[in-house]
């Protein structure tokens, strides 16, 4: 157990600069956006803002409008009794979009991590040193998988907290905190529950993408150069060949279909109060994503990922040199 923790720490020391750079760039861009926000806030007229609040309409988009559970959303978002459910949902969806952008960015970075997870050590021959130590090969590879998954999720949660604090800062700059409307809105959504739901949602995303991530690890242990290009290009090239030769698009649908499935479970778990015109207390935006962790899709994903894991283990033990 101690050796496994040492391996986790090793991964942290090797990748901490990237995490710090990502966080730093994210903070810089967020602070940069504050410049135009401050300029806009200076020209804001609160009388016009409050007068127009009762006429706000939300364009929910075709996917939400056509969803069986969400198709009855009224356009009028604020009634005389205060903040109605629709505008609370809109506020929650705004938070979801910001957090989801962070998660998508870090999922993209996960491709780089797994594509370089073994290749980097092979390139500087540190694999030979590690394998000369009293360490189990399974511990080495599992430490990379655990570090990759936990690192992506924890970094995502950290950046999401920064995003939520940033929203509060923007509200303060605009002076929205002085409005009774914002106080009702802020207290009308279960933000912590939403935050936890998005964390579980990302774990499910990583679980469903695990076959491809472990495929990248296998590529990282096998190729002599450019693992990311080979890992991304080879399945796409194979899919194109299958379409041209056999007129079969199954593989390309499987490769990119998971994107739609991930988006679909978010819509499926989006909760809307039965009476959309009613003003309620704390609104829960999502139901629960925990059931997807134990779904058939997750089981099949882990099974396929296991196949690629043992392929990566086989290549790792061969100590294939890089060019």
C-alpha cells in the first residue's frame, strides 16, 4: 500500500505543473473577462433592469423543448409572487454550462495524460529503473489510472469552485446582490447538491470513456513515437476504412455516440417541478447520476477497458524502446 501511494505521489510530481498551469491560465482568463464586465456594469441602469424583469423569456433550445418531461415550460419566468421555477432552472442550467465547460476541457486534457502516461517514461528510460525496483507492474499501471481519474475529477471540482466564486464576484460587480430578485434566485437552487451531481456526472463520463482512455495507455506503451496522434488517428482511420469498404458506420457511431449518450443522461436527470408557475424553496436541478455507475453501459465499458489494460500491461513488460 505504501509503495502504491509513493507511485501516486510520483504521478502528482510529474503532472502538478500542468495542473497549476491549467488553473493559472483559467484564473487569468476569468480575471481578464472582468475588464469588460466592469465597463458594462458602469453603464447599467437598475431601474430599467428591474422594470424588464417581469418580461424575461427564455429560449430553452429544441432539445429541452422536445424533451417529454420539459416540454411544458412556460415562457413567462417571473410572476407577481416572486421568482418562479423556470428562472431558477435557467439559473441552475447557467451554472451547469460553466461547470460542464470545465469538465469538457479537462476530459480533453485526459487524452494527453493517458497518451503520455507510459511513453514519457519509456522515452527517458525511467521505465527500466522503475521495473528494477520491488514494485508490482499492476501497481505501476493502476497508479497511473487512479491518478488520471482522481486528478481530472479533483481538478474539475477545484475549478468549479473557482467558477462559482467568480459568479458571486460578477454579481457583486454588477450590483445584483442589491436586488431582492437575486437573493431569491441565489437561495432558490440547491447549489451544493448540483455541485455533487456534476462531480458524479464526470465520474460516469470517465467511466464510459475508459475503453478509449485505456486504449491510449496501450498505445503509450507500444508505439515508438507520437502516441497521441496514433491513439486518436488510428481508430478514426479504421472507422473511415470500414465505412468505405464495408459501408458500415457502426464503429464511428460507437466512437462518437457516447458524446450524445453522456448529454442524454443529463437531460434525463433534469428535474422540473410539477407546477412550473409555482414559487418553491430550494430547487433540485438533477435527480441522481449514481445509478449510471452501476449500469450495463458502465459494466461493458469497464470490461472493454480491462482488455486494453492487459494489452497495455503486456506491452509495458516488453520494454519496447522509443525511436
